[in-house]
C-alpha cells in the first residue's frame, strides 16, 4: 500500500532534485548555438545531476562560514531557483523547431524518442517505489551509517565533527554528498510528508536509484553523435534489464549510487567544456562544480571519472594531430577543470587530514594490510551477479565494433579496461592494491554496458532499409527515415515488460536487519529503559578482522531507541575516537566476548565494568548472542520476550553476580 508520505515524497522529489540544478543551467549554459544545447530530455537530467553536486559543495562552504541550514533555508533555495528559472524562461525544449501538425508527419510531431523515454522513466521509478512499500528502515549495514550521518547533518544544521549523541567519534571525514542530498530533501519535504529520517533515506535512495539509470541518457546521446534512441536504450538497459543498480537497495549502497549519478553528468559537462569552439568560463564553471560535487560524494567514483580522460586525451590528440593547437587546448581546459575542482574541495581535504583515512591510504600504498584481506578485496565476483550474460555479450560486441569503426563510443570500452587497471595495480607492478576493489568496479559496470549496448542496437538499426519518405518516422540525426523507430517499439515494449518482471522481485529480506517486530522492540526500549543504559548487541568481525559489524537490529539502537550499544558505526575504523585507543577497545571487547561464555559470572562482571547493563537480540539474530543461553543463566532477566514461535527480539537486563 502506498502511503501519503510516499505519495507526497514522490510528487515533491522532481522539484527538489531538479530546481537548483535547472536554475544553474539556465544561468550558465550558453544559448548561443542551439545544436550545442541539451535536448528536452537531457536538460532536466543534467539539472538533477548538478543539484546532487551542488548540495555537498554548498554544505561545505556554509559549514566553513558557520551558517546553519534548515527547512526555511531549503525552501528559500527552492523558491530562489524557481524564480531564476522563470526569469530565464527555462530551456529551449526542442532540438528542432516543431513542425505544424499533419497526418503525414504524425510520429515526427509526437517525438517518439521523448515519448519512449517518458514511458521507460515512469516504469523505472514506479517499480523502485513499489518494491519499498512498507519498508521503514534501510537494509544491511550501509544503511545504518548513511541514515546516521544524514540525521547528524539534520541535527546540526549542516556538517559536523562530533558524532554525539549516537557515537563517541570526534572527526567526520566521510564523503557526504549523499547525506547532504537526503538532508536537503528532508528539510524541503519532511514537514509535508511526515516521514522520519530512516524512511526518507529509503525513499530518497530509490529516487536516486532511478536517476542513476536516467543519468546515462545525455552521455549516451552525446557519445552516439546525437542519436536520442541510444539514450532511451541506455536508460532501459540500466534501469530495467541489469540487476545493478537496482539491487543496491538491499545493501543501502547509496553513496556509490549518488556518485554514479553525478559521474556521467560530470563527464558530459567536461566534454562540453573541452569541445567548445572557444574558451567559455561558464561551461568550465559547470564542469568544475560537477567534479567538485563528485569528489565530495564518493572518493572512489571520482577515480572512475579521472580514469576516463587519459584515453580521451590520447584519441583527441591523435585525431587533431594536424591541429596541435586544438589538441593542446583540450589538455589545458581539462587542467583548468581539475584545478578548479581541487580549489573547491581543498577546505574539505584539510578537514579530512584530521581523521584516519590518510593513514589507511598510506597503509594500502605500502602494502601493510594482511594478505588474506587484500586477496579478498581484489578478487573478482561472478559477472552474472552484475550483468546478464546477454547484456555483457552485446556490450562487448558494441565496444569492439566501435573500435573497428573508430567511433568515439570506443572510449567507453577502453574506459572499462582502465577501471580494471585501477582495481588491480599489483598485476602490473604498481602500488595501491586494495584501494579500489574489483567489487566496486563491477558494481559500476552497468554504466559502460548500457551505453555500449545502446550503441550496438542503434548502429544495427541504421542498416535497416528506409521507409517511404512520406512517413518520416525517425527523429535521429544518424539515420533519418529508417525503420529504427518502428523497430524500437517492440524492442522497448518487450524489454520494458521483461525488465519490470525481473526488477519487481529485487527485494531480498535476508538483508533486512530491522524487522517490523524489531521496530516495536526498539520503541519499547526507548520508553522503558534508562536513558543512560548501554546494550550488548550482536556483532561479528569483518574487513579481515579489522572492524566489527552488526548482524541484527541492535546496530540501530542509538538512532532508533536513543540508547548506547557495544557496536559503533563502521566509521569508527576511519574516524578519530575520544582517545587513540578507542577503536582497539571496541575490537578487544568483541574478541573477548567471542571467546568467553556469556553465562559465566566473570564475563558478566566484565560487562558491567564496561558499563553494559542490558542485552538486545534482534529478530535476525547472530552468532555472538544466544537467547537460550541467557535464559538459562541467573545473571540475565528477560524484560521483553518475542511473540510465540518467533526468534526475537529479546531484551535482557544484566544482574550482577
């Protein structure tokens, strides 16, 4: 059942995610040449990507000058954006002047690629919202960190350093673009929807999931030399035909998702700046903002952006070797974009040096992590988990065909190779093994795969025989008056239907840590236990034994119940604690409990010495805590039992021996 909160959020999302970026495009994207201006579909997609980039950059500079943000500020920003759009009278909505309507040019007048894109987009977003109906709390471990950081931004009116009252961490160096975007969305819509932060993270995550597919449209159109059907097909492949990015909902891997929305937009804007006929500070400024926003949104996806350009510059220079000045200009413009982005994020880099990330990165470069950990980080996962084999084959064929034809889409094919090099430098004798893992790269393969598949399909369509000239069905610049438009109808219809059928079953409840029963138990804890109570919760060692992670709803206690627990957010491994030994103490406690009998009097006394007074076992459970063992011990008293026949949740009070 779709609630009012979900419906209101869905109606408000286009305004929140489009208006700021749209206003910026209206001000800065030059209108002098119509053929260089985005088409009717590309404009709002680029605007959405710019909005996502603008939010973290804005939050950073508001933090530096000491200004807070709230509902009033968010609504004022949206109102100002709307005013700018009205003042500038919006974009030019057609890539050509619309012809007067007549029966002979019916399909051309209706603009089939735009209609197809609208239909695919509606299903892409519709299926994503449908699958999370009734889900109030994000799945798996990443969702906790992202929801917690978002709540801290909301609590502090912007960026912060102290994680109190949820965790005793004293620095914040994690990339925060996603959290700033969701906080902005909550400030702008929370008063209307009534959604609490955890539910807003789930909904905003699904909006971003749809945008991750839609963001490929402008880049695919540009690389396929203006063929808008290529953009439609790229959205179809990424939005409905590949498991990723939609499967991210089961992990709450929304930070990488947000970065992968900005990534193709940043590539498009940088290409626009590099290939412009003249030096244009407005185009360069948009590219700088997009790259800076990407840097603040996801550090590793920024590396994906960087790896695109070596091949581009080589190909550009070779194709303009008779015009060395043009080749040099592209290099200089890219340097300006890079330098401008660096200058924007320098203040954040200064703050980042206060945390543990520089030391962790130095360890990777020196090869100090354990070999077992590095081997796990650099292993390849089965391709079928990320791409259906037929999509992978079509993409490979498209890439090879582009190389043979020396088409610019071949840059995407070469880009895949550079990403694999990024994740496997040790195979070429380079340092940095484990900094970027193969899993992260494989999660992003839907981006090049969708573009290469789209290129192959539209190229194949160009070989179809022409229709009678009076029909003029195609609006493509590459192959007008062909059967492409007619062929696209069944392809899109069948592909869309099959994709919706596959994606509507994406939710895997094995990844759910907080069940409805857990939500009720956490509410009970908030009302019936002392505010200063600390809970022992389920945990296990992860990341090669360097950190502990939660395995059930106990991880969410600080956020959903306002109570401390023995399981901090995973960021305790990269942020500074109240003292240098904090992280080690967290691990030592978990290790001792794994090796001890929790029903033993000495263990109970140790727990009380550590300030632990209660035990929580979620419905999901874990290996550390055994409800049957605690029930049989005189040192634990059950104060909340699960429903008959259920595994949990349990709440035990610790009684001193």
